[in-house]
C-alpha cells in the first residue's frame, strides 16, 4: 500500500502537484457543467469534523463528496465525544478505521497534526487558527481562470496576520508570486513563518504602499472565529485597512479582488469593491467545490495518470 498523504498546509504538496491539482479542478468544473457523472469515490465516506462554524466548507465538501459518488458525514464537536474531551489520538484511531478520508475544522493547528499522526486515512485541514489551505486552492484556481498563471505576479493581502494570511504566504512560495502584506503594527503574521518565507513576502504598515500596481488584492475579516471578544479593539486597530475604491485605484487597472468570505461590508471591504466589477468572490466561493473534489480524488485514489 502506498504511503498516506495528508493536506494540512500547502507545503504538503510539491509545486508540481499543486499545479496538477488546479488543472484537475478546472477539468472537474468543466465536466460538471456538461452534466457528466464521475464517481471515483463510490461507497466511500468523508468524515467532516467541525469545531467551528462554516457555510462554504461544509457545503462544498459534502456536495463534492456526493458528486464523486461517496458521502460526507457531518460531525460537530457538540454532538460527539470530541466535545466531551475524548483524546484526539483515540478519536483519530476510531474514526479513521471506519471512513476513507477525514476533514477537520478546528482551533489549534496541533490538533490536525495530531489527528493525522494517528489516522489510517488522509486528513484534510479545513481551517485551523494558523492555516486555511483549501481556500488557497480555490483562490489560485480562480486567479488562473480570470488572468492565467499567477507566477511572477504581485498580490497584496490586507488585514490580520491570521490563518488566511499564512496560507497566502505559503501560496506565494508554492505558486511563485510575490506577496505584499498590509497590516497594523502588532497584527503581523507569525514571525517564524515570515522569516522562512522572507524572499517571497514584504510587510507594510501603510496600505497605500502595499497596493501600488499589484495584480490582486485580497482581505479577510478583522476578527476571526474565536476572536469575537476582540471585535471592538480590532475595529479601531484596522480602521485604515479597508479595501475601498481608493485602494483599488492604486492597483493595476486589471487587478482582481478576492475575499474568502464571510465578509463584513464597510469593515475590511467596501460594498462598492466586493460587489463591484473587479471582484471575483462568487467564483472563488464556487471553486471551493471543484478544488476540493480534485483534492479528495487525489488523496484517495492518487493523481490521475
Ligand atoms: N471561506 C470559508 O472557509 O467559509 P466558511 O467559513 O463558510 O466555510
Ligand atoms: N480568518 C477567518 C477565515 C474564515 C473563513 C476565520 O478564521 O474566522
């Protein structure tokens, strides 16, 4: 039997494998639009463990698994023994003995790492406090569809140095583009990751300096899940970091705007930008489905020959 592959960050796949995944996602999208049936995961089950809320991730994984011929099984920590303190190691051994692939959305990144260590089947990180790699698969696919290869381009991430920012940083290395990060002081991304990716990123504290002539601007909420208590403090800290028309005007005229969603209009992004012509957020959300179908197929049956 071949070694189990997990997808906990974008660094778990090589550059070539990531490119192959994006191409496969684009093929699967076209195939679905033609109404073709493709069921390589027939009779298989995806366990979907959620310790945080979700709309896109849940719907895309569950619908995607159905479209591939299998089933998604929703497991919330509220209704399983996970929420009552059963160790991750024990849960991983048990759950992975009954299903074919697992996805987890949780808090600490060490939780998915630990689960993967004890799992007999592939494990997918569906968002932790530190990374959200599935979102970046959809984001990279969306850029390719709208503008072609992102290699050699410059993107700007505006906002908190959070899980989305960290995954954009990994993407810069893996997909060969430069990432500007515009964030308030004290909200920078992880120091260790910043050091290790220093050739691929530049940090700015003034949004205007970070967006000049760039090819893409993306942002995320100011307070992530688990940081609800900090909403008010963060609104103050981030108030000059809204992506609005004036910010978009500084970017290249063909720049596109992305947001992983959910969005807060008139906080991190103005309604005019997210609902405007340069925004590709709805394609980006739909592409979660296609990109994750490619990911599930690859992890379970391998890369198509
Ligand atoms: N972008 C994203 O992961 O959305 P959900 O939180 O709705 O899954
Ligand atoms: N940074 C956000 C992303 C949501 C998809 C959060 O973790 O809540």
